[in-house]
């Protein structure tokens, strides 16, 4: 993460990285290219970010903050899922960057605010703690993500896009309604393992491996910067053109 606090330069760097990503993905995101687009020098860039992956991580945190800001204003679980899909389809480049290696460090150990918000909504509707609904949340998330990516990569538009959008929302409602009646007692396969933890930053794991020390704190600080009004408005402006 950035070694020196200089909000103006850091904003310019991340804005430039967002623009480059929207034009060409990871291949367009070079240290020299980001420095030139940000109106700074490569040495200055290296003072703040170790490499391209470090910049990409900062961009990822900003996108997560923007998605969370969109979804967290919802009045119901269905509306939250609807806004999630709307964000993905409106900001396809931004959305795609979130899921490149999402189950591996460093992404695994970063904040997942939207995932946690939706999981909290499930807990309020079904009872229990958010963690008890991780399996169900993973199913709903997979359904939304699959719908989003099929639409994005498939170039879906018109009536088909509308039908896919609403059929996804209807399926989510049907799944949650079923869980209300069964209290999530029916499932196939093995029980959810205790060492499979998602959405809990440094404590997250997908097996028995240890999480890297210190990830949670730095990720929280980066997310706090990403949640600033200036960061949110800039991200919206960048991706509204993509």
C-alpha cells in the first residue's frame, strides 16, 4: 500500500489506473503507463506502490467501496440484489476486476463489504448470525455473478438481458423463501467446514492455510480511503464512460 500520505497524487494515480483498466484490462496497467497517465514520474509511483499488483489492489478496494455504496442504500434484500446487478452491468470493466483471483491472497484477505452486507440482510430475514448463512450467501452470490458475467461476456442486451436480470432476482427470492421455511436444514454434500471462512478479512481462508499477518489492518485503511466522497465520485465518473 502507499508508503507516503499524499492524497492528491494518490487520487491521480488511482484515477489513472482506473482509466487504463477500463481501456485494456491488466495488460494496459503498466507502471510507466500509470505514471504518465497520472502526470507523475515512475520513481514517484514506486515510492507509493510496490508494483502493478499493489496498484491493482488499491483499485479493487475502491471498486468494492463503490459497489457497497450502491447496494447498502437498499431497503430490502431483493432491492440490494437488483442494485448489485445494475452496478455490474453498468460498470462492466470495474466489475470484472473484482473477481480475478478473488479466492486467493491478497483479495481473499481484503474487505468484502457488499458480501457482508448481503449476508447480514439474510441474517435479519432468516435469523441467526451472518456466518451461519455463508453457504446460502455463496449460492446467491454465484447466481448473481453468473448472470452478470453471462451478460457482460455474452454481449447480452434487449429483451434477453431483461429476462435474465429478472429471472435471477426471482430465483434468489425463491431460494431465500425456501430457506425461510426449511431454516436452511436441507443441503447436499458435506457440511460447511470450519476452516472455510469468507468475508472476514485477515481471518478469511478457503482451507487450512494461515492468513498473512497485517493484511486486515492495511486493507481496512485502504477501504477507508476508498470510501471518501471524492473517491466514490471519481470512480463513478471514470466507469460511466467505460
